[in-house]
C-alpha cells in the first residue's frame, strides 16, 4: 500500500508540476526506483505514465500549428518518429548498471537546463525578433537530436525543445509551444510503443501513475493562476538537485 501511495502521489505531483512549469519526470523516475523497479524499466514506465499529458497538450495547441511553417508539420513528425525510436532503442540497449551511472548526470543536465532554459529563450526572443529560421538541415539536425534525447530520457524535454526552436530562429511563442507539444507527443508515443514491444513497461504501475498524473494535472491547471511559476520552478530545480545527489550516492 505504501508503494502504491508513493507511486500515485508522485505521479499526481508530477502531473501538477507539468501543468504549471514542467519537470514532472524528476519525480516519476525516483518514485519507481524507490519501489524496486529497475532503472531502465522505471524510465520507460514513467514515460508511459506521462504520455497522456503529452497527447493532451498537443491536442490543446493544435490550432497553433496551422499555416505554413519551417520545418513542415510532416517533416517534424518524421523527425520525431525517427529520433524517438532511436532514443528508445538506445535506452533498451543500455544495461541497468550503466544507466544507473548515467542517470545522475542526465538529471543534473536536465535540472540545469530547466533552471536557465526559460531565461535563455526569453533573451533570445527579445534580442532578435526579425531573425529568419535556420537552414533546413540545421533545423532537422536540431529537432532530431532533441527527439533522440527525449526517446532516451525525456527529462527537461520541453525546455530543451523551446531552446532549440529559439536558436533556430522561431520567435512566435505560441507557435513554439505548439511545435514543442507536437514533437513531444509524437516522439514519446513512438518511444512508448517500442518500450511496450520490448516488455520494459510495468503496466500496472504505468496505468496507476497515469491516473495520478491526470488528476494532478487537472489540479495543477486549476491552481496555475494562483501559483507563481518562479516559485514552482525553484521547487522543481531543488527537487532535481536532490534527486541528482541521491542517484549519485547510490551509483558511486
């Protein structure tokens, strides 16, 4: 019962954080690890649990994707599928022992990105509002690289996508959020399909946590107007640093 309470509570808080500022995966992975799920399977299960939130976010901002864009929606979808599949395959080829040593550094990188990413995006948009998007192949490489990362780990994915889109010359924040949600949903969907085919997902945990994340996401959405994003972001950063320290001590 304590395990189920930990998983449900962690997922609910993760869903609430995602609704307000992001960073929910900083909680789902440790929660699953604490109840004894091997790290590779915990990463896959946590990603599956948060998939409904990605799909809902993409649907909510579907109107932001109308009209011509660069890269095109079809191109973004193909890059997301290929990158997400490559990242998922890379995760499944990583042993639990090796992943245990990699996770702290992934958590640290995601935490630092979460801390400084929004400021970088805002400064990038404010500095050059007339900048044209980069060339096709540079854009393809950037999106594909983020998709591989998302299929492998997923932590801090949204912030990383916004940072890459800003670097590629996008300046419309609404459009950027639409692209972010679309790419996140597609790459996570294909990654979860590959995880499922390999048997890496603990479905009882994933479904329970998906329910918790949905409830938490709804509550977080209701509270979003009352909570300062800066305060929530600070909590997420502190949580990420604490989880990084815990996994470092366990691994080394």
